[in-house]
């Protein structure tokens, strides 16, 4: 079942909080991921989570670097891909 943009944002924010070991309330959806502390290792963890959770093959998805700028932009792009749960 397809989730709303807000639901996708919340799922991503929760996972980023888990990856970064921070309180989910400190994760702001319009702050660039690198400013939140997402480094190359945590980025890979996030990619694996996205592939598994949203059933998206990232290499075939057409998502670009700009799509991964913020949680909001990433959620919008995931929603647009028409993922399947």
C-alpha cells in the first residue's frame, strides 16, 4: 500500500535517527543530510534501508544526487517513483 509523503518522511526521519543514534525529534526534514551528520557509511546504511523498505532498486530508480539532499526531497522522490510495499 502506498504511503503519503508525510508518512515516508517520518519513516526516513526515524531511520536516520536510528542510524545516527540521535533522538528522532532532533531530525529536521529540510536540513541537508550531510549537515545532520550523515557520512558515507551512514549513507550506505540509508540506501540499504530504502531498497528494503520501499522495494526500490536504486540503480534503476533514476534518483539523482539532488534527490538525496534532504529528507523532504528524498521522500518526494520515493513517492514519485511509485514504490511498492
